[in-house]
């Protein structure tokens, strides 16, 4: 087994789910279980300026490097709360035959559903036992970054830039860079190592807004409701019916955005609906927000006497325009991955990363692959060979920064 695989498995076994309902930083103290180990390992490895903040951000820098821009490498320690991350038992499917993998609880990983899985036929696929997620998102990224640092420490004569490292908590609950100290990090450009298949480097994310609805009706005994009841449950139903189904996540892909009603709660007197809006373009997002306002006005006229409150908030923005100002960040990553002998394309993340916000905080950040797929689910997997390609690609990318400075 390669040391990157051993390292990944060791991290995957540590439970680090973040908690969307907590207001502390990090959102769950268990994230320190991994952060404390990483702090010690970075020190033992010979990294400099190792610092773990009270809010759970771990910083370090790789000693040496040519003068010029400082390149940051970022991964997150938390796993998604969408599937259990408790007691993960990584399974190795050695010499995988290319057929669907069956795990406990009827969990089935079908290569037909995964863009890149058959690349690893004959290799070693790593999964959970089916009762939890695997946590390749993003413990693969952590393992890749540490092995990259280790490689450059073992090969001190290879030109490379100055490298800063950060491991963040709470990426999965959208708060990964809430307490991020850009000055301490000290990078001019950065890569999150938080992507999926090895064939993609991402240079943009969605623009993201939330649209939260509070609907107030009027409760009356149904026996005497004629002419006076205003049913908030009906209004909530009408709201969703007025949204365009062709614009919903299940009907959109590629660079298309979506409007997603993801939560409904209510009774006659009041109801709550949560919607998220996603679009790659600024104009597209303006249009989505305008549609929400049009629905609000329509509901108000359909249900006189009701109160309909719509609150829209920006969650993160597409950093694509910022990244396009200096193309080296994306070009070197594409070239570095291509040097592994694979076809690589520039892609768009249908979601956000720590990098979307970091780019607006002054550190343009693109996203590099980890090789993992089916994140946030019990079917999550990564192949040992994928980890090795992602590792080699990241090393190549840093070499390019070193050679061209
Ligand atoms: Zn992630």
C-alpha cells in the first residue's frame, strides 16, 4: 500500500462531521480530533510556522522555495453532515474487477453512474462499509497536500515556489473561511484540493443566494372558516407550484443554474419555505431573484389578508472573473495534471468551495482534483491510483510555478 493510501485511511477513520445547527467555531469539537493529529504530524514532518487557531484553522508553511508568489494549498477537515461519518471503516477493493461494488445496507456503487470509475479497473478502490460516508471529501485532499509537502522536503533541489498550507473546519456547512486569517496564511494564490475526478480543474463556482419565506395566514376552526380562513399551508404549496420545475436541480446540469425549494414547514397559521438560488452568471442570478419577487407579489394578490415575507441573502459568489485576471493559476494546474498523461478539462463547480469566498478575500483560489466521487453519500469512493494521479498532478503544478518564477 502506498503511504498516501495509508495516510488517507488513517484520517478517514476519525469522525469529523460538521454540525449545521451549532453556532460555535468549529461547529463540532470532534474536528479537533483530526486537527490536533495534523498539527503534530506537520511539526514532525519539518513544516514551519505550524499554528492551530482556537477556531480550528491549522496553518503551516513549507520551508524554502524560490522567491516570488507564495502558493497556498487548502483542504477541509470536516465531513458532510448529510450522511453519517461516525466510525468510518474504510474497505479496500484490491484488483477491482470493474463490476458494481456491493456494501452493507444494500449500498451499491455502480461504475455506470460515475464519470471516471472504470479508469481504476484492476486497481484498488476504497469505500466505506456502506453504513457511513467515506470522507474522501476532503481527507483525500489533506493526504494529497501532506504527501506533496513531504515529496518536496525529500527532493529539496527541485525548484518550487514558497508554499503555505491551511486545513479548515466547517467547509460543508459553508463556514470554512469565517475565521480564516489571510495575512497569517500569506499566499498570493491558492488551490483548494477538494475536487472530484482527476480530469477536472475548476476555475469557477456558482453565485449563490438563499431565499427564505415566512408566510402568515389566519387560523379559524374549519367548521366556521368560510370567508375568513387564510391557510398558510396552501400558500406554501402555491409558492412551490409557481416555481419553474425546469429550473430545478433534478432538471439542470453543466453550466445551468437552478432554483431549489429544499425545506417546508408549516400549519394553517404560518409556514416557512427555504429556497436556494444558484447561477454561474450575475445576470442569471438577477433574473432568479426577480422571479422570487414576482412570486411574492403574485401570492399576495392571490391570498389577500396573508402576510408574505421574502428575505434573500447572498451566500457566496462566482470567483471566475477574479481567476481570469491571472490565468497562471488555472493554466499551471491544467498543465500539471496533463503531465500525468491524462486528458484534463477546465470545469465549473456546481456548488461552492472555501475558494469562492477566499478569492473575494484577496487570495484567488482554484480547485484541484482529489480523485474521489459520489461525495456526501454512503457510496462515496476514491481509488488509490486516483490519489496518486492527484498527488503527482499537484507536485507537477508546484514545479511549474517554481520553474516559471
Ligand atoms: Zn469538500
